[in-house]
């Protein structure tokens, strides 16, 4: 059974499927009939806030698109990289080839996921623009409240624009009504749609919103002394606002990620890939230091605490999309992983897996049977245990993650679909290797194979498929690795080496790290990021940066593929695929949009 994207988005936030196909930033007041169905207050420029409670009621609408990130952009970004894929499993997951073409880099401007991503981010932008208009017009709030609330909303708007820019490159910038910025203001009309901005212009807009600087004049003073009018200067520190809201730490983690990717985002995309732009590694390291030196975050003693059902207590999570174990509000990405017959609250969809080479890249050894991907594999790096492999049993079916789940041989076996529990040959066995991403003949042979990513704990309190795990968007581990990468690029190899040793030690992995060159540092950092951030929508960005900012590598040790290079089931692809095409639906309604190179 393949995943029904529309059903989920209807449950989660109806506006994400009801929003007009134009997907242009429009005034929220024109969407009142859509927002009436939502559980949060409406946002309109006429809804002037009289107190903090009214603002909090309205701002939830601006946060709600974050819950959709486990589908948009997850499915688009992760399936186009090497860590997540889904084969056609018997009669399921064929879906017109829409999953296979992502893995194999054969997508077109009509791919069904493109417009959903575009619309989701534009929903967030539209809502934040409406909030900013209301805040500017309110006379009841103090000047300090207005500045702090506006900083929170500008952070969210920048985050949505960042994802538009990352995936699609050249997108229109539209700001709030009454803004003094030189961009079209909301509402915009389909009769006069906004012009397209370059990727660098969008990148500079985001940097300016956060700090007051652009990539053309950025230096460490922009990090350490941002403009008094900027979002970073007005975001509150952790503890002054409720968990799940934007904080100063989230702002600086976001800035560090933007700066480590500066060569990519300020560069020029051509048919052949990316001509790198401005490097800002010293500045990226400085942004990371603000978070690292704040004393407000620490690496979790157990890696899996970051993905537990109660992971809001993690000392490492800086910013997350929040979920509840309630219908319509729950985290349910595990459904895409588990087999139909795994004993959980609702029938899973039996889809997502990973490729064997990625699984083997962890410090994992084949056990006594001499085969990878069986129940006796030895995980020298505990992060390697985040996958389901081998024979599957009924227990434990909750309160567990990865290889720990469904591993108790004293419980009854999980059987294949239609199998006989008394027949050992019908026991479900998740093997590591797959013959193909699509079989023409015995297609049912692909029902079970492929290690299944499952690092999010199966919530014992789940409401059917709805779990309470939050989805981390920024974690301290990323900030450490951004600093390591920046320092490695600046020639401070010893600092990068020490950071890798610290992080690997915290993960109870082998912390004997030896970086002999900058190129080797690039490979080791990419590999470490692969171990650390699987399933967190970072791999595509990492592979692109490794290839076009750091030059890639032709060595297989460590495992460090490039984005356009070959991997299992994928041949080498064209450089222009570092961007997705502007959705065909958007081109048809906005004549001011031009298609990205190569499409």
C-alpha cells in the first residue's frame, strides 16, 4: 500500500492541500474560507494584536507547515540522495515511477511532488507576511514585544524562503504589506504576478533578515554584532519562550547552516552544475561558536534520545517541528518504513529503505554468520543500529528504535503478507541486498528486502499511527560539524580532527580520528554527517556541497559519493539536477518565471 500524501495533509493542516494552485504569496484575508477549517486563529492584517496571548494564538498558523516537513521536503530531498529510497514492492509503490525517478535523477517539471513543496513553503510565507503586517499595525503591544514577535516571524519566513531557494533556486520574493523592503508586497494578484529573483538574491535577502548583512559585505561582525533591526538581534534566548518556538540559538544554528553553504547559494547554477560563489567559512565558524559557547545545549549522552517519543527533553535539539500522539497532529513517518505485518497501531505502508553501501559504511561488522544485514551484525558505532534488518519478531513493538525493535526470538515471528505463522519459511526477513529497484517478473520478491531506517522510537503512547516524537530541524551535532568543516577548509585540520573525536566519543564510536589533509577532512566530515543525520533532510545538501564546494573525490574510502555521481540503481547524472525544476503549474500561472537550466 503506497502512501497517500493528500490524506495525510488533509489530516495535518487542511490549508496545505486547499491552497490555490497559484501558490503565490497572497493575503491571508483572501483565504478565510480555507482557514475557517483550521484549529488556530486566522491571520490577517486587520487582526491587530492586543496582547501576547493573541499573538501566540495566531503564530501557531505560521508554525504548522513545519509539521509537513516529514513529507515536504523530506520525500523530494531525501529520495534524490543516496540514503533513502523505495523500490517498487510487488503491486505497491510503483506510483507511475515517481519514487524511482527521484533516486535515478530522471525527474521532470511535472513531477507531482514539486508543486506540493512549492505550495507548502509559500503557505508559510503567506502566513508570516500576514503576521508581520498585523504586528506593524498593532498599537497595544510594547515596542520590545513587537520587535521580539517580529523577529520570531521573520525567522520563520526566512526558513521557508531558505527551503524554496535550496530546492528551486530562483524564486520570487514577496514581503508583507507596508514593508520598507524593495520587493513586491502581499497581496499580489494573478494579473500582476511577482518577478523571479535569482538564487543569490534570495540568499542575500535571508542573510539580511537574520543579520542586516548580505554575502557581498558579510564578515564576522555581522555574526557577533548583527543589526539592531535584524531578527538575530531580537530573538529571545532559550528558556524565555516555550519549547518549539524560534530562539536565538535556532537563529544562529540556521545562520551557520546558511554560511557553510554560502559558495553554493551565492554561486551560479549552469547546465554542468554550480560555479561556486562567495565562501564564508570563518563567518560560519563564528556563527557556530555563538551556539557552542552559549552553554544552553549539550550533546546527548544517548544518540537515540534525540529521536525518542519524549525527545523534547533532549539537551541537543535546538529547533524542531513539534508533534503530539493525536490523530492529525502525530509523527507518522515510521509508517513508510515498517512492513505491512509489523504489529503496530495502524497498518504500515512498507516502503522506504536504504542502499546496501550506505548501511555498510557504518562501523558495522558481519556477525558469526559472515553476512551483513542479519540479526547478528555487530554495531561498533551505535548509530549503525538505526536500521531494521534480519528476521522479524512480534516484540518489542514499542518503546524501541532500529535493530532493537522486533528482535526478540522468544516472541512469535512476523510473517510475510498472507503467510502462515506456523511455517518458518513465511517469517519476515529483512535482507540488506535488493536485486533491483523494480522487478519485471516476480515483483513480490521486493516486498521484504532493504534495511529499514527506524531511528525514531516507536512511541508506546501512539494513537494508532500518530506518535509524539518531534522532528529535529537543528541539533547541536550539526553545529559542531559545521565548525569542523569550516575549520578544515580554513586549514585548521587539527581543530576539525578534535571536533570529530569529540562527537564520535559522545556517540560511543571509535574516536581515533586522523585527518592528514584537507581533502581527507572533507571526506571524513561528509561520512560523519551521513552517520549522524540520516532521515533529517540534510544529505542532498551535503552531497552537493561536497561535490561543488569541496571538489568531491574519486576514492571509495571512506564512503563519500557526490550528488551527480553514481550509486546503487543510479548512473551519473547531469550537473543541472542540483536544482529541481520550477513546477510546471507555477510556470503556467506566472509568466515572469523562467525554468531552471537543463529543464
